[in-house]
């Protein structure tokens, strides 16, 4: 039996499109910050008495498509380890109440860590990152703490994450504005594929990412929060332009997303450096220097309840431990 704890991550340069949908090889590199506030703990044990995988998330049994996706992932672990038993999987998502931020990144990173260890494998961080990738692309990056790069690679062996700065030793901070608790209607898996196939701007996106990766890495090396935030915001807007320009077009934004964007821009007009990013859902994350935190929280609190504003620092990489039955 083994347990793993993995934190979620938010991309500053986004992954939005696959080259290989089965192996989850992305079209582009990406770069993220692991967050300390949001994480998943997962315990796995293989059991010869089981006739199917038994899965719970937050103490609720998981069935249907959700269970099938986890079983497919466990099949990869069974294949790697040569084990054949089914497994008990118990997972807990630790997110602030009603956050709507439960993430496949922390979930599949924790599952990769716990399942591989419970199966008797002792994988390197790099191999764990490759394994987590098979569950969900963004999980690749949640193996490491701090600022992390996912090298797109060209096959299973070459597509993995590396830490850029495991301990973030400058003021970079992120605040999540919880604008909605509903489940997203269009999964990132479906949404990104539709962008690859049907957005006329997809080739331009690849060039945008190439250039944003270089700018972002230079900005991180220089501890330049303004350049990090500006680049992340530009990258997010261009990613979301791919959803609007797909056929059929769609958006993850709702009216509250637009209010949050406007609130961040208002703060900026007042001379406070802060920037926004959004993923495949309506929540908005704000990027800034922690020295400005109080002014930013006060400013955003004019539009959003304070309990919807969750401040997060850079978080740690995965932890895995063995447990006796
Ligand atoms: C917008 O990793 O959830 O958050 O690989 O299909 O499981 P799958 O997709 P997923 O997509 C994440 C998309 C994103 C950007 C990012 O995290 O880089």
C-alpha cells in the first residue's frame, strides 16, 4: 500500500493541443507554477481478492467514464510492473470549499506516485512525470514543485517535465478568484483537440508558445514579475482565442470571468502590477508580487466576496510514502 500527495499547477505558458492523443504527447512545450493551496492525496493498494478496481474520490464511489479513465491508467501501471491484481484507490482533493478547482493535474500525479509505488516500482522523478502524463498532460508538471517546464518531446521517452526553480525565492504569488463552482461543459481534452483540428490560428499558436517560453524563462531568471505576468496574460488570451476560433466555436469564460478580468485591469490602471490567466473553466487566477497582495485583495474585494479570493504560494513537488496493510 502506498500514498502520494501532489499539488496542482497553473500554467503560465499553456499546453493546449496534442500530437499523440493516446500517449499524450503535446504539440508545444509549457511552463507552470505548482501551488501550495490545492492538492490531492491518494492511497493505492493492489488486492488479489478484487474483481475490479474500487475507486473513491472524497469518499464517494467513482463509476462510469471517471472510473474507466482511472482503470486505463492503472492498466499502464500493471503493464509496467507485471502485476495483475485490481486495486483500491482512495483519493481526496484538498481545495478550499466550493473552489471548483479540483484538478486532473494533482489527481493523476498523486495516482501515478501511489500506484507505481504500491505496485513495487521505484520510479525516478522523470519517469514518474512520464507516467503521470499518460493520465493527464498537465499532471506531468505536478511531479515537481515551484516553476516547472514540460518538454513536449516527440515520444513517450522524451516528453517529461523538469523543474526550472523548485523553490521560488522571489515574490511571485497567485490568487485564485473562484467565480464558479459548476462543472465545465467542455473538457480540456475535447476542447484542445477541437482547437487543433479546426482553429485556423493553431499554427500561429505554436509560434506564440515558442516565443512565450523563451520570454518566460528569461523573466523567471531575472525575477521579473511584471514580465512573467504580462507574458502569462498574453499567452492565456491567445489560448482562449483558439476556443473562440474553433468550429464550432466556444468559450470557457462567463460573465464573472469578464468582471474579474476588468477588475484586474482596473487595478493595473491604478498602478498596481497584476495580471490574469484562465484555464479550461471560468475561474481567474491573478499573478503579482506578494508585496502588493493586500492592495490587490482589497481591490478585488470590491467586486468579489473575500471568501472567493484564495491566495497561494508556490508549492512543493510530489511526496510518496509506503504504508503497511
Ligand atoms: C488549460 O492536462 O487537463 O489547463 O491532457 O487531456 O488531460 P489532458 O488535458 P489537461 O489540460 C490542461 C489545459 C490547461 C493548460 C495547462 O495546464 O497547461
